[in-house]
C-alpha cells in the first residue's frame, strides 16, 4: 500500500534526485521520507551525532578488492539462519514508532520483508501490537528489559504464540541516550505544549495527516497500550517505557530471558569482544554488533570497526549480526567481508516506508539485493559463504580499527 501520492515511480525519481545531489549511498528514499514525515524521526540520533556519522564514514572507508575471470554467471545471495532460508543476508532491524511513518507501518514493512524472503523485527515500542503484525506476516520480536517482569513474561508468551522466528534482546538501552532533538520535536511531551507542537508539525504535512495521522490510528505504542488500557495515548506509553526501563540490567537478566524463551535468542547492542563472549556464555544464539545506529552513546566507535575484533574473539560458532550505517548493497557486502553472517538495517527501511509504504520497503530490499549481487560478481564470488576479509583491500597490512 503506497502512501497517498507516493507511487514507487515517483519515489524512485526522488531517490535518483537524492543520488545526484549526495553522491548516492542510499538504497532508499530519504528525500522522500523527509518530504513525507511531519515528526523528525528520520533525523533522530544521540547528542551531536558523531557515532551515527562514524558508522557511515568508517564503513565507506572499507575498500574492496576486485577479482576477475572467476565465472560469476550464477550468483546466489541466499543464506540460512537458525534453520531458515533467507533470500539474502539482510534483516529489517527493530525501529520504534515506525507506524508513524506510514499507515499501520509495521504491518506494511513486515509484509514487504516476507515478500522478499527476509526477516522483519518488530520493535517492543512499535505502533502496531505484536498480534496485529504477527497475523499479517511472520516476524522476529525485539524486547527491552523492563522493570515490570510480568510485562516481559507476557510479551515472551505473545511472541511464542505468534511463532516469532527469533527474539532480539536489546541491551544497550539501560537509560535512553541524550537526544535533545526528540525533546524539541515534542514527541514525548504529554503536556499541552507538546501536543500543540505535534499538531503544528502534522498540519504541515496534509497527506501524512490524512493517511497516517487520521486513518492510521490508534497511535499508541501497541504492546505497551495493551498493558495500560485503551485510554493510554502515545505520550503516556512513552512515559511508561521511560519510567520502566531497567537500568539495573545485568547478564543474569539475559539468563533470565534465556530460561523463558525456547527459540533463537539474539543479544543486540554489543560493541566489545568481552561482552560478546559474555553473551554467548549467558546462552545467546546470536549477537548484533550495534551502537543503536548512534542513538545511544554518542562518541562510541563505529560498528564497522568493532565487528572484526568481535568476530575474531568469537571465532565463529554462533551467528554474528551487525548494523549501523548500511545504506546499500555495497555496505552490506562490506559488513559480510568484515565478519558478519547477516546485516540489520534501521533507517533505510524506515525512510522507504515513509516514502512509499510497503512498495517502498520492497523496492529498497530489491535494490539492496541487486546491488549485493553485482558487488559479489565484481568481487569474484558466487555465494555469500565465499565473502571474507580477503576481499578487503589492504586488510593484511592495515586492518580497519
Ligand atoms: C528511529 C529509530 C528507532 C529505533 N528504535 C529501536 C528499537 O525500538 N529497538 C531497538 O533495539 N533498536 C532501535 N533502533 C536501532 C536500530 O535497530 C538499529 O540498531 C539502527 O537503526 C542501525 O543503524 P542504521 O539506522 O544506520 O541502519 C532504532 C533506530 C532508529 C533510527
């Protein structure tokens, strides 16, 4: 379902304009998203945005090697994770409030991912509740550790009932990062001033107002609202989440979740080799090297630099995921070459969703697949398993990081 007025063709043209102006790295419509969205969720990053910028810059600095005459007539981007086949090693990562980017946005994105043969991860702080998304398309579920353990138990039961293929436990948010921009946008302000600011932003985007603001209701954090009751609006849900985030979380809580979740457990938000090893010891089946897209600790290093260290420390044995700054199939290839088994993206699908709904997300995934296939061919490999550090220029002499 494309957002009113945003046909895939129009979005593609937007994307092309964006490409011309910015020397394109984006396989998605950030220009379209900027035009469509009233709330500035596409700009959200912590503090000065240094880590968000480092994710992009360090990844772009990874130079690839080109090898020729290797018979790349057939290139296969497929991979297998937790016993399931994926069309490419790409996962739509958890993005809170994505349902504000398009009408019932998480449902649209989950459908696009399913159609493309890759997993979609529903954020704990989604607009659409887990049941609504799970009934529309298969999904993974992401959980934050909240003080209210009954809530966690309830969400685990729901995720199991929906047949979620994996649980992503995000551990890099014991407290929310410094995000002054969010305060200025009025998103989390339950008072009159916040309401007026949100209204003013919405009025400036009449298409969004009709398609999402009015037709896309209810606008609460679906999973939290089920706890707080039907009267709870967005601001109340955000306030509950902030008040309930468990800053006392330790590895014992990971074990606590492990004991209550039978499926694959992926710990997200690891930036240190020692933490990766601790996650494995606590029972994780996978790890996401992530700095939350630069939205938490501003100043922490990029994921492109952390990934090889962590891959070396783990030495294989459990799936290694990464996110942060991946904007196209070249970046995806770079992360695989640095040691990832699969890659998550956040902003790319959020922007594509805002620009053109389900069709936009499907198009974004299709473009990344196409780009990955070309990069693999030009790198001289025909299968994802053949991608490694030998395809990074100068690796032996000057490893990144
Ligand atoms: C607007 C926004 C909301 C996010 N919400 C969540 C969330 O609810 N849970 C979570 O684990 N990560 C969340 N993230 C982090 C992403 O899952 C991911 O780590 C990050 O976006 C990757 O970087 P990228 O945006 O450069 O791809 C969010 C990121 C953004 C940009």
